């Protein structure tokens, strides 16, 4: 090989090396950029894509035999009030039944009135009192009959099912529920009333009721 041919061969070798290097750079630039975290085999659904499930609310502990009621957000229980029958002596005979059965909750209506003529009450948590004014026209002839029909020792009476709530004057008099005696003489499901034909008595029955009791109403 002549000196000129050797020089030409060396030049070709350098050019070939440069071409190989350029091809390698181009191949490297074509490769995808690897992920910074994880791998291509990872589950595409990450924790951020999961629906949020709120934790179960903590149920407060209730005392005794009360149970937590989410609807009212308090500890409660239901309890039956047994049917009661009263024989009310009238100051004079009447030919028809008129008056009311008034239900007081957690208090008692006391007989009479104070010096200003206002009704008087005594707080009694857990009590259900009935007051039955029997009327003849504008006069009461039932001698102000009143009695406690139920008492809960461990809570207050929040409500009684299926009794009509009061409004207006009766509500201001702290009467929680009231039923007309005339309705008791009919098909009312919460009471019955019947005049004793031989004696001046009115027989009144309050049928079984269901009360809601709670430590705090």
C-alpha cells in the first residue's frame, strides 16, 4: 500500500466512526423518556382516582335502655301508656258531653289560679297529666278533674303519638295536646266518653298511647 492509499484509508475509518456516532445519537433521541416515578406496568387507576368514601359516623353512647336515633339526633325510647278510665262526678246533670281532655307533658297544672288569675304549674319531668274540664255552657261542672296517667323516672316526655297538638290559647296555657270530649263520644281512637244515666257521672277512658322519652328533648 502506497503512502497515499494509507492516508485515504485512515480518513475513511475516521468518517465511518463519525457516522456511527451520529447514528447512535439519533437512536438515543428517538427513545421515549422514561417515567420519573413508577413504571409502565403500574395500574393506571391511582389512589387519586378512587371515589371518596366518607368514614362511618360515630354513634354516640346512650344511657340505660335509650337508643340513638339519627333522625332526631338524640337518645330515645318508645314506651306505652296504658289505657285509663276515670269516673268524674259532675256538680249537676248534663244531657250532652262537652269539654276537653288536656294533656300536659313534664309538668302539672295545679288547681286554682294565682293572685293575678293566672294558671299555676309545677315542673315534673317525665310526667303526663290529664286535666278534664267538663262544661255546661260556659260553666265547668266536672270539679276540675286532673290526674297523672304516666311517669318516666329516667327521662322527659318529648311527644305522644297520634294526639292533636294545640295552638293558640291552649298552647299558651302549656297544654301539649287536647281532645274534645264530644269527639270521644264518637269514633275517636284516643278516648271514649259516656254519661252515666243513673248518677251525675261522666266516664272517660284514654286509650293506650305511645310516648317518646329522651334524657333531653
